[in-house]
C-alpha cells in the first residue's frame, strides 16, 4: 500500500474547498447511517477478491456517471418503456459493468438504514474502495449527493471522451468539467487497471505510427483486423490488477493500449506529467486523489434536489 501512505492528508487539504461549494462533507451520514462505509467496504472486498477487474469497472462507472450531468447516479437507471437512460449510449453499451455490485451494496445499506443513502454516494464510496483494494490510494469521500430522477442518452453520447480522442479533444472535454491537463493525466492513470475491447483499440495497433512494434504485434494476436470485437486486453499489460504507475511507464514506451492513452505522451503538455508519474508513484497517487475529489464534485444534486432512490435502477 505504498501509494496510500500519507495521502489522507492530501485529501483533507481539499475537503473544505470542495465541500463549501457543493454542500458535501465527509460525515454526512454519521448519525443516520453510521455503518455505511463498512458495508460498502465489505461488499467491495468480497467482490474484488472474486474478480479483481471489478474494481476498475466500478471506478469507470463513477467516471461515466460524473461526466454526464454530474455525479447523480443517472448512469445506473434502466431504460423503461417511456424512458431511455444512459446504459445503452455508445460509450456505455456492452462496456459498462458492475451494476449488480452497486445493487448488492444498496440492498445491504437499505436494510441497515432505509431511505437515507443515495446511490450516487454509494457509487463514490465503492469507486474509492475499488481503487484502494487494488493497491491504490484511499481518500476521504465527500458525501451528501442525491440521485437524479432522469438520465440523458444524448449527453452520454456527447460528453464522454472516446478511445480514439485526440489530445485536444481530451483537454476540451475535461476542461468543460472544470478539470485541467494535470487532472486529465492523473485520472487517465485509472487505466493502470481494467481491460478494453478489441474494437476500441484495433485502429490504434494497426494504424497509428507511434506504437511500439513488439507491443502492437502482441496485441494483434488477440485482436484481428476483422472479427473478435469483444476480445479483451489489459489496459496495463505489466500489472493489470494492480493500481500503480505502470500505465505511465507503458505509454512512455509507446505501449498505450488506446489511441487516447498514447495521446498523453505524444509531444503535448501532458508529457511532463507522464514523466513525473512514471518515476514517482506517490506523486501520481496524490494527484489522482486531488483529481478524483474534483471529479466527484461535478454538479452534484444536494439539499432537496433529486431524491434518495430505494432501487438504484429506477426512480421512486
């Protein structure tokens, strides 16, 4: 847990700044649901022990929630006969997973303190625990988000960066959420865990000039030029289930799996951050904590806005 050492202090530095703007604070459920965090941790511990890749999936779920109209659990809503949610939007369909893990946590939380804790806050806590259980940092999660009563299929299609995004597109998308190049680079380090589908990196390994030939050759063995769209490859081939700084070492060696990964080390302003993170895992971890606290503060619903869903998949 070297990455975690000393990072609670880093997280605390930012608590007041973010909580004052968003009305979020760490002990929001202290009186009404005192066992909340231990419940989330217990389910996530069991989940990651059985399937380490699920830690990455829950983190990605949190990212895809926050980048579409804020951290409001809209991504968790199922489609209905009269409502099209975000799950089947282009960036999410056949890609996002972990919904059943959030359901399991929510069920146990409801049994302990019904109608109190939002799905949005459960997702934020689960993402933190997933990172930490894979060897990454921990941080104090700001709480008090409420759940959206709606979702946006169109916003999910337009607000999320794609695996083929250019550096300038990535910068623009992150800037629209109040996140700078340092945040972009640090949050992209989440790709030190998890997997990607062949369809999302095929063009990069066959067509891009800035790919290490031995790396592209190995990836082509399991991702043919046609077919095999759903074949999976680790985003970080060195340590796919360990939250470390291997991702940055990879892209410095032109071994980023996605085009968007390699764009962070392609003669851009992000190059300097990549170099630092590749050498110093503690700096990466600290910057990741800073950035994910900022991300978790994107347009949350608070106060009397939204609702506290009983079932994360549907509105009350």
